[in-house]
C-alpha cells in the first residue's frame, strides 16, 4: 500500500488542555496573503497552548514561504493531492491532538477552546463553517445524500453527495452524519484507529465522505461544535486543475475499501458506467491492504450506517447491507 510519509512519532498522552496540539495545513497554489493570514490568526488564537504548525506545500507553482519558529514547512516536489498531503503532514506532527485545516481560513478568538472542550470524547470534531469575514454561519456539518446522476457540467457524479445542515443545532457538541468546513480535530489515537486520510485519493474530492463514513464504522463518531466559529474562504473555482476522473476515482476507492463486500459490489455497480480513465486507474490500484485495515477496525455494520445516516440510499444498497458480509477481520500489518 503506498504511503507518502514515515510512521508518526509517539504522541503526547496528557489531558486535552496540556496535550501538544498539531495544526496540519495543506496549501497548493494559494495566494501568499491568504496563507499568512491563516497562520497569523492561528498563532493568535492558540497562544497559551503547547502547539506546532505543520504546513505542507503540495507542489505549488510558486512555493509557499513562511518564517516562524513554530511553523514546520515541508514541500512536495510534485502535487500528491489534498488527502495524501494531509496524511503526510499528520505523519510529521508530534501532537496528541491533531487539527487538519485548509490554508485559507480565519478563526474566532475562542474557537480552539470550544473545540478542546469536546476532544476527549474521542469523536472526530468539525468546527462550524462561517463565511470568511466571520459575519454569518453557513452550516453545521452535513447530511449524506445519494446522487444517481452523472452530469459533470452541472457538478454531479454518481455516489455519496451531501447537503449542508443549515439549521442551528444547539450548543455544545452535536452529533452530525458528516463533517464539512475543512477544520477538523481529533485525538492522535483516534486518527490512528481511523487510519488517517486515504493513501489513495487523487487531487481533490470526496475526502469528507470517505473520512466520515470510516469514522462511523470504526466507532469514533462525528460531532460539530457550533460555538467554534471558523471562517472559510470561498472562491468560484480551484486555483489548480481538478479533473472529474480524479473525483470519480476517489468515490470508487471509497466503495472498494470502506463498505462490507456485498455493499461494495452494489455501490460500484451503481457507479457504472465509469469513465474509461477511471476504470484504468482502478485496475492498476491494489486496495487490498488498505481495505483489510479498514475492515479490521469495524465496529458497526453497513446496515446500521445506512439506517442512521444515509436514509435515501438506493434500495439495492439497503438489501446488500442486510446480507451477511464475507470479509475477514484479521488485522494486517500496514504503515499508517
């Protein structure tokens, strides 16, 4: 199984208020002022905490430049995609608390303390998604939705899509089916149990679906912290090329690795006909080691997952989920 980085260092194991916090940020072709603002506000709002910032420049055409003693900047010579770049950053991080984020964000003064109040629950946490100026909230997590249409011009492809949760859910930490908003916190031991970000994903797309599905099946769960206000810069298009072939590959990779065997086959059947380039990429990729790892951590069956979080799943997936799985659960030896 490919892995772009070495195994993670041993984490700090004290309580949340004393743990070293590792902020892992990925940038690719970001305007330098956006990156600098993100780092500056992150430093301001995390003062008083033991911290480090790991910035992964994922092969930007103009390299990211940052100078600060608490910022560890690494550069990928060529882009490897957002998920794998985050995976590399997490492998370099030393903290017992990991926070994954984009490089174009702003932070309310108390966002971090609001998140840390709930991290010891062990759940994967997401902040509330606010506009970049922090003047209005956009959503609090998301719901899974099934898309049965391939219409790239309209921005749709078959598989697991989402809908923002736009109704205020209340205070504290609220269970949500899917994380959204690009600012996620978890304990190191939770990250390791989850297996981290997918080692196979290409460029961009479907990361939240994949991570959220795995968080539920391994028993971590997902919560949104409405009081943690984090602004996200929204733009009409990516600053780098994103191809539908990569998005559809990522969707198929989730199908082949996350679900029990009958469901995996049913999902992939619903994704047909896959574009020829996607099928070629899949034929050249060996998912077996990663799939064995994911399945070895399973705590709930797909039937419960769909019943609780994907209410509009196609009937064939429900039927497949109710059938008996045939996967073995022997834990493989893989490098996370």
